[in-house]
């Protein structure tokens, strides 16, 4: 679920790589969320929430105009942005959202930015349009091969190297995978 919060002070002070801690209700758990986007002029901060328990479900059930009980940030150390040359950003799941502000900042610093989005299958891809707009080149990898390169970020990087692309810096943003219920084989 994509959550957009009106928080002008947080938006004004956010840099790529930072996070917020949010609680939907007074009794919710404190959950850290990676900042996926921010808009200083609108005063908004965006993060993506996966329903994994009661507190994240409470966050997902919020409607436009509702209030979040606690919202603290930006927290964490921002990623160092400079002109590296050609930069590859890769990620899947939560990593997709974290790539967007970083891609914009790296592009503004004069880099050639290549974004790689990874998912298990085509229906799990999101924000392709935003990443494509922020990057010089946007590539997709799916584990099942339903879209783009079959495999993951590492297979796409191998293809880039094979075609002669000189990569000066990479940022690979991985998320922890969790299984619910019995183990899948």
C-alpha cells in the first residue's frame, strides 16, 4: 500500500536513503518505513507498507484525510550522492520505492542512472513509470521471465557488462523476504 503523508517539516529535511517511524494508532507498534518519495513544495512524504501484522494492517486501512498518530523523521544516514559516472540502482519489493529519490538525486548530480527493478513475476512490478522517468535507462528482471530478463538484478548487471557498459557505482537495495505459514518449496 502506498501511503502519502502531509508532513512539510519531514519532506523539507529528507534526503535519499532515510526513513520514518510511523504508528497508525496510539496502540500500534512503531514501524520503520523507507521514504519512497518526498515532495518539498507539496510537503508530502511517501512510503510503501506491506500488511504483515496488526499494525501494518492498521496503516493500510487508513483512508485519505485520516490522521496518523505518530510520524517521526527523517531518520537514518542519507546516502552519499556525488557524480560517480554511470550508476546502477537495483532493487525489488521495498527496494523499488527506495530507488526513486536516489535515482533523482544521482541524475541531478550529473550521473548516468540505470535502474533495474526485480520481481518474482510481472504482476508484482510497480512504479515502472516513475523509475523510467527518473533514470536514463530502466530495465526489468522477473524470476519467472514473464517480463524483461529472466532472473534478478545480478543477471541484468551481467548483461550490462556484456554489452560493454562501464559501471562506476552500484546501489543494490534488497528487502528481507518473509514466508508466512508453511515453508514453500
